[in-house]
C-alpha cells in the first residue's frame, strides 16, 4: 500500500505536520470556524478574469453535465502531454502486454494509442507524476480548475497569505492564437490560463473552445490517473463495501440519500452533490470516513486544505456518521474515497 498510515489519518507527506497538529488539537479550538482570508488576497488573472473559489462565485463554473475524463484525455494529449507526459490506463497496459509478441500489423491497441498521440508512454518533463496520488490528495478539483483555467491558485485553501502556485499557459497573439517561435514551438508563460487557449477537436477540426468544459475534462483526466492505475479491478469490491456499510444512510451511490437519511439531522452527505465533492480534498474525505461525525476539531492539516466556506457547508460536528477506522482497513477506506470520487465524472 502506498499510503502509510500514521494515526489517525494516513497521508504520508502530511504525516509530520499532522502529528504536530494532533498533539495540539486539545488546545486548538478553531474547529469549524477557521477563516480563509486567502480570498482577500486574490490576484487579478492576466486578461482580466478574477479567479475566486468562493462558493457561489461565478469564476469556478461548474459544468451541468458530468465532466468526462475520456474527453479530457483528448484535450490533455493535445495541450498538456508535451510537458506532463502521456499516461495509459491499467487496462491499456494489460492489453499492450498481451499484444507485445504479435506481428506489428496485429497490434491493434498500440496502433490506436499512436493515432491518439499517447504512445510511447512518456514521463512528465514538468510538474507532478499524475499516476502518484500524493500530488493531489490535498487538492480540490475546483482549486485545480482555478489553476488551469486562470493560471494560478493558492497552495492551501484554508491558509491566509498562502503561497500562490503559477502554472504556464500559452501566450496568445492578437489573433487569439498561441504564439509560436521560429521552430513552430508554442510559447508558454507562468500565470497564464488555458480557458481561452485550450485546443479541442470536434468533427475532425481543431479549435479553441473558450469555455470551461474542456478545462474540467482535462482536470478530471489527470485527477483520475492515480485511480485508473490501481483500481480497475477493485471497483467491484468498493461497491460491495459501500452497499454493506454506507448505502443505508447515503443511499445508492447513483441515486442519493438512503432509507435512513430522513430520520437523521444533519442528513447524510449526498454523493450526488458533485459540486461539493469538487470543493473537497481526498485528505478530508479519508479523514471524515475514518473519524465519523463525533469529533471536536477538524485537524489543522485537513482544515488547511479546504476553504472555510466548504468546511462550513459540508461538515456538521455531531452527526450520525460512524467512525470506520476500526471497522474498515485503511486500504478499504481509500478505496471508498476513490469510489465516491469516480462517480463525479465520466471515468475511463
Ligand atoms: C509548458 C509546460 C506545461 C504545460 C503545457 C502544462 N503544464 Fe501543467 N504544470 C507545469 C509545471 C511546470 C507544473 C508545476 C507547477 C508548480 O508546482 O509550480 C505543472 C503542474 C500542473 C498540475 C499540478 C498542480 C498542483 O500543484 O497540484 C496540474 C493539475 C497541471 N499542471 C495540469 C495541466 C493541464 C490540465 C494542462 C493542459 C491544459 C497542463 N498542465 C499543461 C507545466 C505545464
Ligand atoms: C448511520 C448513517 C451513516 C452511515 C452508515 C454512513 N454515513 Fe457517512 N455520513 C452520515 C452523516 C449524518 C454525515 C454528515 C453530513 C454532514 O456533516 O452534513 C455523513 C458524512 C459523510 C462524509 C462527508 C462528506 C462531505 O463531503 O462532507 C463522507 C465522505 C461519508 N459520510 C462517507 C461514508 C462512507 C464511505 C460510509 C460507509 C463506509 C458511510 N459514510 C456510512 C451518515 C452515515
């Protein structure tokens, strides 16, 4: 298992911070009321957009339709793979290994990947390895949307005056097309967004869409890499665990809250709320599943990763949510995080 458990939650890179905070939880009474004044320090994105993750703000457009990792794969390959490398799903790797010994004209999977520009699989030249979930467990999809759409995001949503991360985007010319150098290479600059620059293909034509959908699709594509690599065969197990332990309150994952839900106050969280899940981190979901609803404080390292608005909206302190730490293994709890997430976008 990649994630080493350090009580009471397991997220390895946070572990040192976490332990520090835990010893301090007794005297920290910040609990649910931490202010996120990072909101006050939002820089203006170049080009006039003012990125904000405030709930209800109109700069994080959340798509009405399910974002699609499948469509995102195409947008990613065309726009992002040059820096971030190409990724295959676990199934594609399996299929390739089966075809490896066949004559070239019978290698169907490989040909398909070549056509899509995804073969050979390459390592990232820049940024994190998306196959490794550690890069994203403290991120919300909404935060990443802000980074890619507008070019920058706060590192920690719950901390005032946090470091701002800048992401490179294409420099656009007067014709709104990416500026290329003499050798035909696109010019990038940190802090520039992709909202008006992400190229997509439709009907055999390549064009810039100028709306948020392909940005969301590409975010969920990279987001899903670390799920796709390890969990293909695990999902059947996830829904079994979910059905046995969670659906009585949370309902059928595809439908929303279950039979017991109306008797509970606060009501169980509804996993059909995709916007809420786009505003939460895996670190938070894992902690919540592990600790349940009877807690005094949200550990500081978890608070730091989410905006105070999101925590205020989605977390009630003395709820009926059971603690699963002693009942489900660490791996099972991570699988549930992945499972619940995998329903918020069209998974490959
Ligand atoms: C010109 C190279 C380049 C291109 C093109 C590029 N990126 Fe990046 N990306 C980077 C670099 C460099 C970083 C690391 C930024 C940092 O941490 O300071 C990064 C980081 C990221 C991260 C991780 C942010 C975090 O810290 O959690 C995501 C997600 C990401 N890129 C998505 C994309 C997507 C989606 C596209 C295509 C629309 C894209 N990138 C195109 C260079 C690039
Ligand atoms: C006895 C009913 C009950 C059962 C069983 C139950 N939950 Fe919950 N769950 C709740 C309640 C109530 C909340 C609190 C909602 C709130 O704070 O507004 C909650 C909240 C959550 C949250 C927080 C979501 C968010 O974004 O704030 C997660 C994640 C979660 N439950 C996962 C699970 C999983 C996984 C299982 C099965 C292993 C499970 N729950 C079983 C009642 C239940």
